[in-house]
C-alpha cells in the first residue's frame, strides 16, 4: 500500500484511541475527586502538555482543565482536536476504508462537535459526554474489526491503536501516582481502595482484575495493568499484539530481527516478560513508566522511518533536483 | 401535493403549459405525499448526507471548509425517446471533438483550410504546444466528458458547455439515486428508470482500455490535488468504487522511465492516471514550475507512451468558449453530419463585428470569459448593474479574445421544495460520457438546480443544489 496511506491509517487510529483515553483520564479523575479535594493539575502533567496549558489558562481549576482537555482546539491532544485529526486522516484515505468505517469516524467527530456546541453544560457534568466518546471509539474499533479486511491496512491501524493505548494506560497509572504522592500515609486506607477501584474502572479493568486477583491492592493493580498478558489495555498485551501485527506487515516470523523496528519490539517484549512487579516498584513506578514511554516513542520513530518516510528518490533524470516536500505527510501529526 | 404548484413562464419539466403532468404516474405518486411527509423526508436526506460526509468544499467559504451537498427530493424526469436523441447527439459531438484534437495537435487540416481560424486555436491559453505530434492510445483525448445541456423556453435542448478537462459531479449522480431510494421509495413504485449504478465499472473499463499497449495488466490510479479540493469527495468516492489507489502528487515519482508510486514495500509501476488536477499543475518541469500537486518528469513519460493520462493534456482547447462556437462546423467537417444537438448562438468578441454587437447589447446578453469554469467571471447582462456592465465592456475592449456573448436563455424549471411549498426552480443537466473502445453515455446525468428564486446560476459554488435524474423507460411523455 502507499506509504502515505499507511501513515494516515496508523495516525487515524492513534487519534481515535487518544480521544478515548483522554475521556478515560478525565473520568477517573472526576471519580477520584468526588468526595475529596479535586486535583486537576496532575492530569495536565501526565499528558505532558503543562507548558501549553500555563500559556493559555494559568490556574488549574476544574473548568480550565476540562475545557483544555475536551474542547480546546489549540491543544493538539484535546478530544476535539483528536476527533478532528482522526477524521482528517480518514478523509484523506477514505477510498481504502470501508463505507461504514468512514461513517463511524465521521459520526464520532460530529458527536464531539455536538458536545462542543453545548460545552458549558458538558463542563458542568462531563460524564455523559465522556461515555459517548468512549462508546464512539469502541464503535470505530468494532466496525474496523468487522468490515475492514485484516490485511496490511488493518495491521497498520492496529499497531497505531495499540502503541497509543499502551502509552495512555501507562499515563493513567501515572495520574494515580501523582495524586497519591503527597499522601503516602493513605496507602491501604478505604479512600485508597476507592481510588484504585476508580482507576481500574476507568480502564474498564475492574471485573477482569477481580477475577485475577480478588482484593484490591496497589501492587496487584499495577501488575495487572502493566504485565497482564490477556487484558487488552495492559501494557504487555498491547506490545505483544502490536509486535504480531508488525511482523504480519513485514512478513517475517515474530521475534526475528531484520530491522531496527523489529529489534526494538523484541527488546521491549523481553523486558515486559522478564520484569516482575517487585522490580518495577523497587525501581520506582514513575521511573518505570517514564522508561516505557520512551520505548514506545522510539518504536513510533522506527516505524515512521521504516514505512512512512518518503525519502527523495534518485530519479533517472540527471537534471532533476526536485526534492519532495515531506511536510504534506506530517501535517496532521502531533505527538504527545 | 402538486395542486398549488405555479409555473413561472419557463418550460417546466414536470407540468406542461395547460397544467397537466407530463408523467402521470410520477405525478400521482408524488401526490400521495403531503408536505409534512416531504419535509420529514427532506430532513432525513440531509441528515443522511451529513452522516455520510457527502460534502463539497467552497473556496473562500469561512464556515468550515466543507458544505453538505444540497439535495432536492423531487426528481427530474426525461422521456426515453428524447434521451435517445440526446445520447446520439453527445456521441456524435465527442467523436468529432476527439478528431478535432487529433487534428490540431497533428496535421492541422482544419486550421490550414480555414474552417476554424488558426489564430483562435493557437492563441487559446489552453492550447498546449508540448502535445504537438503526440497521439494518445486509440486517439482518445477525452476519456471523461461532462457536457452541460440546458432547455430553453421553446422546449429545445442546447449544448451550453463541453467540459472536456476534469468535469466533476458524477459521484452526486450515484449518491442522489441511492439517497432517493432510501428516502422516497414509494415514488419509484411502478416506474422503470434507467440505472446509473454501473458507472464506476464503465469508468474502470475505459481507463484499462486506453492503457499503453505495453502494459500487461494495467494499474490505474486516481490523482487528486488533495482533501481541500472542492471535488475531493468525488475523487475518493470514485477511487473506492473502482478499487484503485487514490494518490496525491508526492505519492508518485518518475523512476526508470516510468511513473511509479511509493508503497510500504517500495516502488510500483503505474500505467493509467485518471488525473483530477489541471494541465497547469501536472508537471512542474513542463507547466507551472511552482506546482507541488504534480509529478516532475510526468510529461516526458507520457510522451514516450509509457503512461496514459485521462483526460489527455491539451483537451482544454476544444472546450474554449470561443472554439465552442465552431463545434457544429467541426462536426460537419469530420463526420459529414449535421449536429444533432444545437449550440446556443454565440458571438465571438474576437470577431470585430460580433464584438460590436456584444458591446451594444450588453443589457440583454450573458457574457462569459472563454477560459473559466464554475460560473466564475460571468456577466448576466439583464440583471447586472450599469457599473458591472461598464467594467465588463472595458474588459472586453482590453482583450476581446477572452470573451463571448450569448443570448440570455430561460432555463427550464422543475418543482422544488422550498420552505413548505413546491415552487419552480431553474435547472440544467450534465450528462457524463466515457470514451474508451466505444462511447458510453450514462443515462440521465446530474441535474443541478438554482435554489434562489429566478436565479439561473446552478453551480454548487454559487448556491446550487441537485436532483436525481430519471430517464423514464416505460412512461410516455404526454
């Protein structure tokens, strides 16, 4: 398939997944805040956009942070921006999407626009809107499964989705870390259990966790979200599945190292297989998450240069000194 | 529902001069609906269009870059006997125009013997000297044409414009039909209407048939200028329907003497390019140097016969509005036949006597630039202000070659839903013609409707909408 098309479908899915995860972030924080002192600053810190936020808002009030994360067009990672970029990418490659996939992405965008039109009411009580964002994302994922051929395009879409999800699950864990840090004495308290449950709920993981571990303990929750092999939002699951799709694309056996990108995947997978939760806590959860996010960013860059990068081509015509602009390929991309 | 309908003096496509429906079956099926129904259906249709993202972009429009395609639910019908005549007329015209292109870029007989003035052709901005001596596969220059037809007060159908470059609108023909079936299924009952759904198949066939001889299993692509182009929806729609790649300029590169596309697994050869960008932007090494939409070196590969461009570069000279005036003569010259479809009488400002006529009759003529499309730069004499007419006169005097004048036609009308009533609105018709091994005319075409009262400007960029067009196979016009 065309490099540009592969790039677009990869980013289309990353943006859909990103929008869903921003909705999850806000939702978990909303739950954690109720009945306690609302803390919204960690949310902005965890998404890495604090500089942009300070420039436009200043105070970390509930309303400011929600507006920034949900509807601010100047924030490239707001739900509105993500929906817009996802649709823009989809529109660029509409001819390779199934009709129903395009329609579900278009509807996603229209729903977010609709929320934007009633932003004051949504900011007062965002829950319903956030639910709708999550449901729309799930609809896109379901329609992708059911109507797009599971060929190269589908695998690129999947790699984008899984890498984004792994990155964001790690950030959700980080939010909890930021919030708890000043009150380490709460560990094991009732409040603590409520907060960890909210976190599991926000990743749709509560039931699956209960079945695996039963009681709620911080270490087990972290273990579940980082190291579980079967839960679809866990870091390890995402990395293993993304690696499988990548090897489908290259047509090589899983784990065989033929390029920088296959090498990075193999290394990250090995790390997640060999690391125990005690190792992670000894190292520091926050430090581990930082390292993991670096690895995911590294994978993203390697994927770009292996498949999407349109290097100028040596033409047979000697007189040709035209360099093809790469800007048109990256204009709808931003990375957090 | 048709009861209170008032014609406005133009030819009406549904109701004749004595108030009797031309298609009784269609009229009685429309009459089973009331306005409440119709308003609901109209809303359903608009909702459907928004959800499907069937939109077009309007340059300089500030409210977002996309607008939903305005669609009217009352179809425009054409009796099949009349359609057969139109179809033959279009086939004749396309055959002659392709012979004309072959000739003016080849031996130039028609210019040498003065049938068409040499200067008029060679000074056209759309004449491409680079195409001289080149003959595209099978002599096909205009693979896809979208001829504009109008019906005047007298009931006769005229050719208004030929549109031989990158005509758009066919996707709306297909979408309009689909939409009608969804929102007004009962109106179809008992009617036999010529199908349009096979257009993508015919188009793909046309592209493959005109591939270079050397291509074994030809690969066709659609080259689009990108998502901000006003017709982008159509580009992606057609690429998807035909199952071919939609590419942008930077996706293509000239390597090893061929045009190739950049894929995740390396370069892949391209044999036929259905290009939806203008000649000017095709190749910065040959035409506009600042073009980033095209492919450097493309024209060299093209002239070596290693890639087909549809439509061929240089076709614009045959739809120049001054050359248009000569089309009946062109048909006679190459085919020895009289034109089946008449032209609108045209005054060429490049001819001094005709120019004087135009200048002294500005208040009753439509004046058009010879090389614009989309209704840009038009002067509607009768409704223009004196200042507008003066400015136009000055422009004509400064460069008469650029202008033509035509009598103001009264376009026919079709009942159209406006507010909560049916009122007459003026329409034109753009059939689509494909030329590969033979000439295929899609039954019907795009009916564009001017939604403003009294307006004759049907372009979507200027407030036009569209209707489904029915070639009626079993209902006789009365």
